[in-house]
C-alpha cells in the first residue's frame, strides 16, 4: 500500500531482459497499523514493487527465511508480514493485513 506517493523527474533503473525503466515516483509503503518502508521507487511499467532484504534490515526489521517462505518482523518481534516463496521470489500482499 502506497503512502505519500510523490512524482519525481528523471532517473532509470535496469532489469535483466527488460532494459531500462523510468522512475516516476518515490513513496512509503506498508501497513498503516503496524509498519512501513520509506524510499520505495515507483517504476513505470512494473506490476510489482521490488524491495530488497537490505531495505528491510536498514529500516530496523529482521528477515527470516526457510525453503517455503519469508517472515519479516519489527524490532519488538511483532510480525510485519509472512510471504510464500514461488519462482524464486516472495510475493507480499499488504492489503487487508490490519
């Protein structure tokens, strides 16, 4: 879920096999009642927001993995989300988690 989406001018990001994509915004995403991640780039043409584990860790969260899923918890050990892994990616649906 986006919070404070702001338009920005310029900048691109490269993805393997997809070429360069234009960065058109910057925002915060998260669950209003629990936690959020700042400085998430909105990239034109992508269907998903790509977040790295380092973004979670740099923001004070802890990430735990096993062969089937990823769980991210806040510093006080509350669960931020759990995501099932498929096709070598974890997909998170933040809508309706409160």
